[in-house]
C-alpha cells in the first residue's frame, strides 16, 4: 500500500480510537460525564438572571435519554470509522482506496456533527453553556472539531495515480 494511503488510514484509525475510548469511558464511568450533561441541560450554572432559563431540561429521564443518545452516537461513530479503516487498509490501488473512503467520511462527519451540533450549537448556544465557568465544554469541543476536520480534509485529498502498480 502506498505510504500516503497508509498515512490516511492511520489518521482515520486515530479518530476511530478516540471515539472508541470516549464511548467506552462514558459507559464505564457513566457518572463523570453524566454530571456534565445534567448541569448543561439544567442550566444551573449559567448567569442567574439569564432570560434563557426557560430552555432548561431538568427532568432526569430526559437528561438520561439525552446522555444515552450522545453515547450511542459516539459508539456508532467509532464503529463507522473502524469499518472505514478496514476498507481503506484493504484497498490495493488508488482507485480502490478512493472508492473505499465512504464509511470513513461518514464516520468523520458523524463525529463533526456530534461536537459541532451537540456541543457548540445545542450545548453552547441553546443551553448557554458559554455562560458557565464550571460546565463549559466549548473549548474542548473545538479541539475535537479541529482534529476531526484535519483528518477529514486530508482523507478527502484525491489519490495520486498508482505508478508501477504500487
């Protein structure tokens, strides 16, 4: 396999491992991030006089459903990325590699959507997470978005044609 393609597969595997560990961590240490989700949704650490508190979700069942939706999305993202990695590694030509990118692109897009929509848009803006000095995950979300975006951009760079069947 050409080194460029191997590098792209390795970068995709890095993000797959990240989502695997995030989902695993959230399932095996449920309470740590549960507290984060619970506080963000309840908006209990946002500005006290904020006119946005009507958006808060304080029902524990709805909070739990929201958290499990995040965990399941993380696990599905990891699975899609691992399928993508396997398909990329099994590709023997530039054309086959280009055709094999689909699952990896879907997985990277799923990861991007989780952090952009889930944590920046919904958590950050709808639930005013930016107002909390304690439960504000926006900076971390942007770090993850940077990682995912870089790998997605690199993966989408067209493949050079194979020379001499390599």
